[in-house]
């Protein structure tokens, strides 16, 4: 008996060791681990467009909030470089060290090439996290197969010159230089129609966060009360200082800045990543546009639902951005996806009070990194909407498509397709063997693994 216990104990240790090594192997496929801060560089190029330069100063506020945290401070051991383009002249202010001039087309292009694509002393391009942030106007231009989208670079206070999405893509993803093989670029576009950039800009290694769908304006701060210091019509996805906030002095609880100030860290590793920050900003932006937030009694109500969108060129969009816990180890550079995930089109109407469908949950854990969260808005009350009898025990979670179909399998080996809105039966198929794992859905095909393999019938 004692010998048996020893054998079981030794086997348990061996199994645990194998499990740990397996997890490390999986992590190694998703991340290039790097624990030495001196090898990691954070770069931010922040651009304030015309109106934002004069009123909102959202880029300036983003810098203020990022530099509250250790990885954006030159004293933390990480390499930090920040440049700011704005029509505001920051000479003689605390932002003078960041300001590099006006947001002209030439200056924006030069900063992307000479700043984001330049290697500084001690910088290892493989461990550089680059952030390009733009807030301002977007212009559109009809083309044969749709629209082109361009950030409007200010030539002067009254003039604009667009940098089109394909032009911006070529700047951010050149064929040569450090950016050509970058594993970690975050593009944040807080402007109308910004979802239209996702198709071109979401490359392997690049995460794109946008304020709205390709067909939507980015309705931000809508309060026109004279109590507000800075009334305006955008900046909400970022969040900014405004006297209309309840405490009158600090940044509001919403948007990207709200995510940073709330230290949004869903996996509790001491860091805020691009996907975690987007998750928070998405929820608060949609809820505000639905009228579920009201900062003041005089606040104007939005007339449509604003839905931020994103494109992930790394597993789960998990590029580290903010180190909330100064003692937390650097989580690593996520490896690029060969096929980026692009959330280009919204499946929701602009006027509905709440979404009638939720974002897709195509595989176990929602995404290849199995982070297990959705950017969708949850129900207001926890009441059962519907149920469906699968006629046999089910041990796996379902998958759902953007079209509103849930795919669920039971241990008997039968796969069902159900309408997520009401639970109505659509079809089922016999797989001839037990199914323990969750189904997966991609490009109109459902994938289900069985214990025996074989050919389905039915």
C-alpha cells in the first residue's frame, strides 16, 4: 500500500511538472517572454487635431494619465519616448518636452517615420511597444468598392489635408525598418467613422482600437451647458477633463482614460493591456450613448448608439500598455496572429435601446488566447430568457456566431444549432461519438471534436 502511495505521489509530481511545462510551451507560442525592463521600450505618438487642440486636449490628458504609471516614467527602468503634435503651443509648459509642433500632414508622416520607426540608443525593436494615438476629424471619399478614410491633418487652423487609410497603413507597416516586423503596435483612433480604418490597419502584430463603426459619428461630450469648461462633440472614447464631471476636477469614469484610472486589469497580472482597456471603454461608451450614464442634469441625450470597434493582430489583443503594479513582472510581447481578427461591420442598428444580439463567441474562451470575456453589454436583470433540452448531459460550453446562432453539443454526440434570441431549434446532426470539447465556428463552418473521430451522419 505504501509503495502504491509513493508511486501515485511520484506520478502526481511528474504529471504536474508535465502540465506546467505544457502551459509554458503554450505561453511560449503566444508570448515572447521578457523580464528585463531595460530591454523594453514604450513609445507614444499622440496627435491632437484641430478642434481637440483648442478645446479638449485629449492627447495631452492621455499623456498625463499614462505617465502616472511606472512603465511610462523614465525612472522605472523601461525606456520611454513620448511625442505630441498639437495646434496648441506648449512652449513654457510641462508638455514642452513632448511637443514636436503642429499636426500638419508632413509632421505626422515625419513623426511616424522618424520617431515610431527609429531605434533609439539601447532600444531593441523586438521589445518595443509603439502607440499611435489620433483624435480629431476623419474625412471619407467614395471609391469603386466603398469608402476611403483619412485623418484630417491640420495644415493651418482653417485647412485640412487627409492622410488616407492606405497611406497610414504604409507608414505604420513599412516593408523595411523596425516597424516592418513589429509585434506590438497599438493604434487608437478617436474620430468619426474610425471603424473604417480597421480593414487596412489591422496587420499581424497590430491592435487597432476605434471610437465608432465605419458608418457612425463619434458622439462624445454632448453637454452644451455653460457649466462645462470644454463643450465639444468628441473625445468620449478617450475620456477627458471636464467641469461637468461630478467631482469637477478629475477625469471622468468612462472611456480609455477611465479604464486607466480605474486600473482595469481583468486577469490580475498588474498590467492593463490593449484588449482590457478596450473592453472597459467599449462598455462605457455604449452605455453612455444609450443614455445609461448621465453626468449632469442638463446633459443632452445622444440620438444613436455609438459602438467602438477593434482589430486584433495579436492573440486576444493583449499588448501591455500600463503597469498598474510597479512590482509586477513584464508579461511579455504577444506573438502576432497570421490571420488578424477584424471587427469591421456592426451587426446592430443605430437606434435600438439595447443590442438584440451579442458579439460572437466562436471558440472556447472567446478567442485563441481563451481570455474568456466579451465586449458585449450584459443583460440589465439576471432572469432566464429561454432554455432548451439537449436530451443528454452537456459538459462543454456553446459557441455563437455574429448571425445569432448558438452551437451546442451533448455527450450523446449530437450537435444542435439554436437561435440565440429565443432558443428555437434550427437543426441538429448526429456525430456518432461523445463530445466533451466546445464546438468552434469560423467562416460559416462549425467544428466539433469527438472522442472517436469518424464521419457524422444526418
